[in-house]
């Protein structure tokens, strides 16, 4: 029988030096993008999930109406990669070398892959107050107090005494702004993760970047959007349509573990004078393999994106 050999302090120090080396190399090589079609902003988004009596629910935030990107829309917590995210690679509970493959991007530099996980954890904490780390409710409240006092996330994370739980985040999909988008002012390359909300933690909007928050079943969120009570961007519409096929958190996470996250880059075109976006598998898309359930295209109508087949096309 194999025995687990205790790690020596020297081995742990060597790992720390390796992580610091990866972090320094990542900081020097990071491409944070400029928001152009050729250089989209790398970003991370978390679809935070819970099991409710009626089934699966997902957490949504309403962005401030004056926000430069998606003002007034309901979104999942997330945001752009920050250079400081690379300083916390050694705080993750997963080795950076394992994360490019986990993302389904084996050619991605391991430091940049790990920094995306840090960005996902940081954004959820800053926007919704949830911390993916095993520190208990008292620890979360102490971390939130430091954040409210203006401390940087790096300071908060380094004071935890426990790793950031990258293992709790499972890659779900990758969304890239259409090259020829007629509506996007900035372009993003966003990795979407799924995760169950940590036990004992309750997310809430930050009253700064976001002004409202709600837990909704994916199908209920789509009905709210269809009836005009909330605004949704196209990636949120399609992601909710995908989630509506699942009954609980466990089934979502099992699906995420079973496959490579699809890379979704919609393509924009006009049909009958109407602006459209189509997804892989649509007759107008350059990639003919379907990667998502639900409609293969959305049209810009009534000042929002809508499926041609109405709400039922989203719910299946």
C-alpha cells in the first residue's frame, strides 16, 4: 500500500519559490488587452448556484445604470483580469500547472490561467461578498470588513491563513465578443465558471457597481427578461437557457467535469435589415458544430436581443 509521505518544510518552501517565480513571470508577460477586437479584455465570470426547494437557482446582480459596460443589466458576478491577480497565484489550492488543462486551454500560459481563477474569486468577493476559501462565517465577515475599509484584495487574501478555493470553480464556457459586433463598445474574452455558493455565505450586491441582486431559477430569470422586468445581455440569455436544462447544483457540476468548456464567439450579420448574432451550429456561423442548447441565433428587436422562436426557444 502506498503511504503518503509528509511534506517537508523545504519542499513547501520550494513550492512557494516556484509559485513566486511563476507569478513574477506572469506579471511581466500578462496581456491585459485593450478592449479592441484584436485584443479583448481577459475576464472571469462566476455562475453562482444553489439548490432551492423548487430546484436550481442562480445568483444575478443588477449593474449600476451608469456603468460603462452593461449598465442596468442583470449579470453574473465577474470582471476583468487585474495585474495584481498574478501576485496571488501561490494562494490557490491548485497548482498553476494544472489550470490551463482545466480551462480546456492547454496552450495557455499557466500563470495567466491561474490569474483567471484569482480574478474570478476576487470579483465574486468584491461584487457579492462571497469568499471561496475555507474560513468560516467569522472569517468571511472579517474579510468583508477589511474590504469595506478599503484594503486591497491581495491584503485580504494574504491574511486569511488558508488557500483560495480554486477547486470550487469549474470551467463552464468561454465567451468572446463577436469580431464584427455592431453594439459592443469593448471586447471581452470571458471565462465562465460554475460553483455552488459556499455553505453559510449569502451573496449580496455591493451598492456601488451593482444596485440589486436576486436568486432565480434559470427559467424564471428568462421569463423575467421576456416579460421586460429585467435586462439581460446575450451571453447571460444563452447561459441561463443552458442552465435551465439542469435540476440541481450537483448535475451542473457533474456536467462541467465531464466536458471541455466550449469557446463561443458569436458572429454578427444582418437579415432583412435586422441585426443578428448567431452561434456555432447556425447556418450563418463559420463553425457548423453546435456547442450550446437553445436557439442558434438571437435578433436585435424591441431594444434587446430576442430568439426568433420566443421564450420557448430558450426553455426548450
